[in-house]
C-alpha cells in the first residue's frame, strides 16, 4: 500500500487521482467531476452504490450537479443522498466483480 500526501488546496486530491489513472483502473467515486476526469483517462467508473458511469451519462450528471449547486446558492435547501442500504452494498459488489472479471478477460480494454 502506498500513502500519498497532497497539498490542502481545493481539488488537489482529485487532480492527483486523475493524473495517475489509467485505462486499466476502476475509479470508485460519487463525485461526478472526478468521474468525468476518470472517464477522460479511459478508466472504468463506479459509484459506491454500484452504478457504472459511462461517457453517455456524464454530461447529464454534471448538468444536474450544476443545477443543484445553483439552487443551493440561491437559498433552496436540497435533500442529501438517501441512506446507504444493504441493496446498495450488494449492487456495488456485483458491479465491481463484473468489471474485474471483464478486465481479466480483456486486459487490453
């Protein structure tokens, strides 16, 4: 295991992660900005709830994130994420297993 320390600026950790990702990596994140960077590097992207994020998804997800942020800046209170469930955990395990198996079968992907 390797421990990496980055500076305390706003996006340092995300930028470090994005710069070391390769097409043979699986990025697990709920941050759609980081997900977009991972997709641009060719990595597979999976949320902690087990949703695989694809290139075709990211634009809409980023637009929704921007819309929600504008509403919050305008004073509107938005709901946070729903509680994490056992179903979320199981879905994540299934999707991660599928991604890992796919990478073993097609190492050039």
